[in-house]
C-alpha cells in the first residue's frame, strides 16, 4: 500500500489560499458589477467556507486523537499513522 505524505502546514496554506482567492473574486465581482463573477462567487463561497470548516474540524479531531493516544501534539500525521499502515500492509500480505 502506498500513500502520499502531505504536510498539515501545506494543506492549511492551500485552504487559506482558496478562501482568499474566493474572497478576492467576490470583491472583484462587486467592483466590476460582473454577473458571471458574482454567480461564480455565490457558488464558490459556500464551498470554500465548507472546505475551511471541514479542515478545521479535521485538525481538531486529529489533535484529540493525538491526545487520546498520549502523543505529542506536534506529531505529523505520517508519523502517527505510519505504523498503522505498516501493520495493515503486513496483514493484507500475510499469505
């Protein structure tokens, strides 16, 4: 089993860039009185807000999981979940 390692910091930056981009699009659509941009903004705003909310919830859930297992709060997900993935791979390939 292969998995990609993605930094939580990098994900946070990506989410913030998306939210900022949508916010700027909204401001630009109002400044230009552009109906197409306003329509795009209307559709994208709720999605970007949802993404931001979901990412925040995921960080909180991961943080509480670390606390439950007595891990350092700075533990990267790849370090925490790596042993689980290793075990799962061994189990699947036990033949």
